[in-house]
């Protein structure tokens, strides 16, 4: 536990640090999910052999892989 001022423990700081860690983990998870969903063929890109490309235009949900 972190201490403040005259050595008193502050549980609210620990609670905030826990929330920040959980938020950071959720952001990382969402980044991974977004990368998978924005691949040229969507989440199945690795199954069809497509590789994400920075120069490839973003596909809409109506696009299908041939």
C-alpha cells in the first residue's frame, strides 16, 4: 500500500492504481481485437492467407473475400 504525508496508508490510491491497470489491460485487448477486425478479410484473415497491409484500404462490413 502507498503512503502519504506522515506515513499514513491511503487505500484509495491503491484502488485507483488497480483501476488504471485494468483500464490499460482492456485497451490492449481492444487494440488486438481492432487489428484482427481491420485485416483485409476481417477476423478470418489468417485462415485465408491474407496479411494486413498499411496501404490496403479499410474494408466495410459488407465486403467479402473472394
